[in-house]
């Protein structure tokens, strides 16, 4: 019984190692070039113009707490 459990554990370990090796091989083969990523995929965010210079987007209410 001990030998059977050892064999099953060894097979599970062997499948794990083979899977890890195949994953590393597939990852290196499909390696993506991240060099200059932001230069190739740049986008400009469109902002709404402000109505007045220095204006805030919403009115501040400093008296919101009532006693």
C-alpha cells in the first residue's frame, strides 16, 4: 500500500513538473514585446473645457453639517 501511494504521488509530481516546463516553453515562444508600449498605444483624454479660469468642477458646501 505504501509503494502504491508513493507511485501515485510521484506521478502527480511528474505531471506537475512536465506542465511547468511546457508552460515556460510556451511563454518564451509567445513573448510579447513591451518595448515602447506607451508610445504605440497612447491616447489623449478629451476633457471638457472649464467655464472660468481656476473654477472648480463643483460648488463647495462648507456648511453641510448642521448642529
